[in-house]
C-alpha cells in the first residue's frame, strides 16, 4: 500500500468542506487503496463545529481515514503535508465592495502562505478555492517562496464543469463527450469559457451546435453568472458542486489526462506561451503527463471575440493585483 497521504483542508467547518471531507475520506480523491491523514483547519471560534465534524467522520468508519486532526494553528496543521485545499475565506457580506473583499481575504492568505512555507513539503500542491481565488492564490504563493511556484492553483474547474454540462445539454449528448473546453483568466464574471476549440464526440461544437449567437452570448453569460443564479435560487452559494469540482481539480493534477482532452486550472503565468503578463494566477488549459507534471497546452488560436475577452479578464487580474500590492511584500 502507498504511504499515507497528508492532506490539509482550511475552512473545515464551512459548507463546501461539509461535502468535500466525506468524499476525500471515502476515497474519491486518491482511490480506494490510499490511506489519508486529514488535517481540518478553521478559526479558533469554530472549534466546537470542528469537533462535531470529526465525530461525524469517525461515525462513518471510513477504512481509509488513518487519522483526523482538527485545529487552527496552520504551522502545526500543515506539517509535512503534500496537498492543501484552501477553502476557508470570509464570505462577501451585503454592501461589501469587491475591493474590501480582496483586502479582507488577502490578509488571511498572507498567514496561510507563511505557514505553508514553514511546514509543508517543498513539492506540496496547493489549490485555492476561497474567493477571490486567483488573487488569494497569488498572495499565498508570494509568502511561500520555498514551495514550487508551479504547484499553486486557483480553482476554475467548477466553471469548466458548468460549461461542459451546458454544452452537453444544448447538444443533447452525455457530458463526458465534451472535450477541449478551456476556461481562461479569472474565476469571476470576466472568465472566458472558450467554446471555440471544443469537440463533442467527433465534431467541433461550433459545427454541431450551429448557433453562434447562443455560444457567444447565452452560453458565456450563463457560465459566468451561474454562481449568482444558484445563490438566488438556493439562498446559499454552491457547495456540493464546488466540492465535487475540487475533487476533479485535484485528481486532474495527479492523473494522466485522457488523450485528446485537457482541463482548466488557474496557475502562475511565469513563462506562459500566450503572452499573459507574468506573476499572475491565470486559468489556462492544462495537461498532466504520466509522471504527474502538468504543461499549459500550447498553440491554441484565439479568434477576435475570445481575444478581446481574454484582455478584459487579464486587466481585471492586474487591477486586483494592484489593490493588494502591499500584501505581496515582506
Ligand atoms: P462558508 O462561509 O460556508 O465557509 C467558509 C469557512 O471559512 C468557514 O468555516 C469560516 O469559519 C472560514 N473562515 C472565515 N474567515 C476565516 C479566516 N479569517 N481564516 C480562516 N478561515 C476563515 O463558505 P463556503 O461556501 O464553504 O465557501 C468557501 C469559499 O469558497 C468562499 O470564499 C467561496 O466564495 C469560495 N468558492 C469558490 C468557488 C470556486 O469555484 N473557486 C466555488 C464556490 C465557492
């Protein structure tokens, strides 16, 4: 049996974690043979909630759950971890500007980055979910210089999954036949769900769907606005779908990508092949090879429509970075 995997999850008492942790413990992340040492982190005032959660995990008698630790001291909780799923963040409250959210949550990720730098393995993989996740990821990466910059991700897999489901419904095909779907840029309303390269079965999506207006207008705006739509209906933000997408996003980094496909994740722009400004966390199409290393898919062409939108999402990320520039230092 493989050695026990040490995995940390922040925001452990939140609604995404409540779905995520049971899936991890059940073997959905690393398979049914892999024992897990799970570190569940949250704020000190959430200790009771974490204790209740740990009791529930124990009551499931998951055979793969070797150990569960709860706590708020991140340097202790991140000791020797190889994977951190950073879900914890303050929710946006009524009347709060995006800039305020950036400041408030940015501060959390300074401390998180420092704790990772102190305690995690140098080759640990980090996936940031707490919003605004791209910029939070940038802050974390800056404060964890001992870790590999390549291993920092912000999650855009939920956007990819939403986009794939919409295209599959429109084309009336099973969702797994949708391939080569890229999400470019920021996990925000400026993200670019790129249908232009998508293949559905043996056909190009644009040829199969033959509705340019729907693809350019409705499809893109439905993906961009799906989170808000769910809040309006459910009264709470998407949680189970975010947790499920985080499982997919993590597995994609460890498993060889299937032939003729790719997946999306926001990664560091250093040396990227698309001329995006360096030192940003920007969503690209990626492929993972047999050794578990990913590469940005090269050579994709952007038509004018996609290019314009990618410029907008890049500009938004640069603005976010300028808002939190003081948090990147020291
Ligand atoms: P939630 O409010 O239910 O849980 C958030 C958790 O974070 C809570 O347990 C809270 O105690 C903790 N937290 C709050 N302030 C903290 C701090 N200063 N330090 C550490 N932890 C803190 O929220 P949720 O629904 O679980 O969502 C979590 C985050 O994920 C939110 O930021 C949400 O916007 C984001 N999200 C991202 C995606 C994506 O696709 N990237 C999708 C859905 C949600």
